[in-house]
């Protein structure tokens, strides 16, 4: 489970780590990245390839990729993942907060399910 830690990462934001525990710091909600679709899709299963925002329930912060901060890991250099809501001037989440769940090699082609080719996502 991704868990929000009290420690700060190199970015100064709360760090996210995968842990083998289930506690209040491991609770997240999934919402479509398009705010117009969030209410109508609430409670429905997330389709494969849908672009989403992961929001920490206790802090209301989004999972974010910190593109300016790299960490050396067993797998090589990786970007730091933190809890930080990064928004544009219109209040919409930026690419660093948009994630995609991939469960198979089949990708939806429709733009109705939250996917859009002009938005980068984190996998």
C-alpha cells in the first residue's frame, strides 16, 4: 500500500513509500483527472487506462511525481513520489498529479473514459 510518511523527501513534501501495512495513512481515493467527470463517475470501477488523480484521504493532497528530484534506487534513478497538489492557474491538476492504472496491454481509444492524448500521465 502507498503510505504517506511523516518524513519529508528531497522536495520538502511528504514522502510516499510502499509498505506492508494498512492504517489511516494508507487510505486514498481515485478521481478522474477531469473535474467535470468526477461526480458522475464517483463509486464506479476505474476502467483500464483511465487518467486519474490519487488523493490522500487524511490530508487531501494528491500523489505527485517530483520531476526535479531524483532518487537512486535498486532499479536505477527514479523520480521522487510525494503528496503534493500541483495545480495550474485555473485550479486544475497538472501532469505531475495525473496517474494511469494499466491492467493489460489493451488501451481504450475513447476520450469519454478520462483518457486524452494531449495529457502526460505517470504510470
